[in-house]
C-alpha cells in the first residue's frame, strides 16, 4: 500500500484449516506488495499472524508449514489416564486431552522474536480468561505464550497459564478481533480474512463424517455459534468501523475445501485456494486501496444486525 495509507490485518480463528488458509492469504498479500501497519489474530490467526508480525520471512514459514505434521501440534496424552481422571476422580484433575507443549515448541521454533514488544509489526491476539470468562487482549510479554493461549481449544488442550491466570481459545468469544487494532492504530484500511467454519450444528454420531470426530462437531458448534458483525453472505464485503472512525473494513470470506481437525494431508489444497481467491477478489480494488480507500465507501454494506457479537469496542 502507499506509504500514507495505513493498513491493518485481522486473521480469524479456523483450526488447522485456518493455518493453511491464512498462509495462502499471506502469500497473496506479499505478491500484491501490501504493507501492514498492524496485525491481530485469534487462534489459527494468532499463529500465522504472530509468526509474520515477528519478522519471520514468509518463505521460511511456508517451508516449515510444508513439513508440518500432526505431532507438531497435537500429541494427546494417555486416553486411559484421561478416563481414570474423569471416572475415578470425577474430573478433578482433567483439564484437557493434550498439553500445549508440542504446539508451543513449534511456535517458538518459527517466530523470529520472543516478545510482542520486539515484533517487526505491532501484533495483538486474544484469549478467553477462565477466571472471568471474558476476552483478554495480549500485546505485550511472551509472544509464544500469547499465541498458545489464543489457540487452546477447550477440552482438547489443557489451558495455558500466564501470570497465574489460565486461558483458552479466543474463538470462544471473538472469532476475529477487529477491535484489537482498528481505531487504536488509526488505520485507513482493515482487511479481515475470515476462514472459521460456519457451524452446521451437531448432526449426531451416525451422521458424523467417517474421518471426523463427534466431539469436534460439538466443540465446533459451540465455538463458532456466533456470527461476527462484519460478515455477510458474500466472499468480499466492504464495511465501516462501528466506532465511526475513518477505516474502511474489507472482509474476505473465501470458499475453501474442508480439512477436518487435526488433518494436514490436504492442507496445501486449502492454502492454494485461499491464495487464488484472495488475488481474484482484491485485484479489482487494489489501486484504490493503495491510494484512496475512502473512494470505496459507496460500496459499504449497511450496518450488520445489532447483537451479532464481536463488534468493535475501541
């Protein structure tokens, strides 16, 4: 983007599918030479956004992603132990099937700096506090821990402890934290890449896909039940910030192949689809976004229905 245009980026939650999708999206942005002034992410978006904001070269991350295996982020503990904790100890010691140790190690290997403060681009992520049940913003401190806190799906992972408080997946409250950066960074353009699966509801054990887990359908239904304020039923939407600031909000919601968690085999297909759709959707507007994004205010959709959750509260 032009030097005088400040552009921010929000990457939504989305599981392993979201990691591949956001990576393809970042490839497209790099090809368009879109420079970023701030980045925010939740869950999968926290991982990809945090790695990019830290200063890790994109090609280096794409190489790591090409060799990512399930063991790098998901290594469940003993199922027998989990059953014992649930049945014999009434769940008193059970907080999740797997620790975040492997995911945290993977994150630390791929970020270029250790703290939020040292990031090349200002970066913010969110998690859900298990003390208050409210959204917690992270923009300072241990970068890998902040990313991990935003990505710990309840029941599947044990919560992440930061300064004596336990946190789980930020997607429980907000799938795409636009309020993290929109007004506070005085943005002209905020691009939202939303790839969270729209909930289909739990269809019962008999209806579960052969390669899926029933418990994941239940968790998806709970995590993705809220429809963020910025979404429409279109692949590309223009909106205004609800706070009334000058930012044009550009929302991309690509149509992507399914990738049941925790599969990685077809991740490159998701990545390629996200890249090509981003290029196709943004190309007609690229020059305007570079030079005069306010010219697109005439294409902004009316405000989203009140009560849709996840609004901007800067």
